[in-house]
């Protein structure tokens, strides 16, 4: 396989030379939703959110709920780095969310589905065509190449893959029909609660 220069490869190599943590790597490279904003002061968090165009902290929303194309672009870079065999590239993936409005289990399931969707779509990118457009400095066609993969409906493939792995075709409907939430709520209601009430 012929070596070809890549902007993302050079950037990843330079970033990895600084030995960041996996969270810092993703946050620095791609503004990923793994930044632990609860560790920041309120003022700093507001500045970060404003700079990134965020309405809320990173852990308040399901993955891809506001900017699905941005999530896809993150995974595009991760897939590119993996395929390019960037030295030292070994990211640790984690969903770090805190939900106040939605059911936390349902939101984690939804986020998991969206993360896998973005990864699969990123795997569909025509890397040879994208690289050629980047080398010719043709951003419009490079974007069209990315959009072709991003707009591909992979939902049926994802559902089938889940089913073949012993999972549910429709994870949220399956979770809701399982009665898990009601059973756990009943168990907790009957238990004596001690402490500050924060779990």
C-alpha cells in the first residue's frame, strides 16, 4: 500500500507525542463529547460551551442529538487514524453522560446506537476519493464524499447486527416492554433510604 500524506495523520502523530490521556486526545483533536465538564468551574464551563457553540454541557445530551454530522466527523478521523496505523493510536472509548430529563438507561442506549451508527458510516467513506480531493484542494468534493457516507441509512444493517449478536432490533422498545424500570423502582421504593439522597 502506497504511503500518502494525510493531514489527520500528521496531526494525530503530533498530538500523540504530547502523551495526552484518551479523553484529552479526543477533546483536543475533535472536540468530542468526552470532556468532563463537571471538573471545570462554572465560568470556565460557560466559556467552553460558548466557544464550541454548545447550549448545554457535554454530558447533558444524547450523543449526536444536536450535531450528528460532527459526531460522524469525529469517527471519520478515528477510523482514518486507525486505517493509517498512526503510531501510538489506541483510543479508549467511553460514554460519560448525566441525564436530568430523560431516562438515563434509555439515553445511554440511544447514545450507543448513535455512536455505532457514526462509526459504521465513517467506515463507508471512500478514503481514496477523499484523499484525492484533499490533495487537489477541492473542499466541496471532499465534503460531498463525506456526506455520501454520512447520509447512507445504516439503520437496517445496525438492527440486523444487533439481532445477530443476541440484541434487540429496537432497543428502546424492548427496554420499555421489559418492565425493568418499574421493577427497579418498586425495589427502591420498598428499601429504606439513608444518606443525602444522591446516588
